[in-house]
C-alpha cells in the first residue's frame, strides 16, 4: 500500500471527528516538493504527486475540509515561497479541481 493510500485510509477512518489537519496536507504535498519549488520535472509534476493531489481532493470533499485544506496550503505558500507558476498549475496538471485556485493571493474565505 502506498503512503498516499495509507494516509487516505487514515483520513477516511477519522473523517467523522475533525477537518483535515495541516500535517496531513503537508505530508501529501511533500510528494510534490520538487515540482512546487522548481517547476520540474517539466512539464508535469509526476505520478506520486498527482496521486497525492487526487487523495487531497477526495479527503477535502466537505466544505469545511476544503476550507481547511486551502488554509493549510496558503500557510505552506507563505512559509516556503514556492514557484508561483508551478503551484498555480499543479492541480490542473494532475486533473484535479480543488474548488479553489492555488496561488499566493488566494483568499480561503
């Protein structure tokens, strides 16, 4: 079982208790770190990253979880100053719609 699938399984088991936490979002996005920082591998982020984005989209189905995911991603953007173009194109390259754009100017409210 891949790490992404293990995280997804744990999230589904605990979904009734709380919204998605930032540690989970960070763990999932860590598979995308090279693409987010450098925009490589060019032009696509790669299978492990896209698998993580798909998992992130699945666990963020309820609106409150989607808001929590957005807030966590914006915190990561503030902390790590990623490649703005890469982060903005990440979900689209992976064929995922998170329900919000990923950019340094996104307002999660």
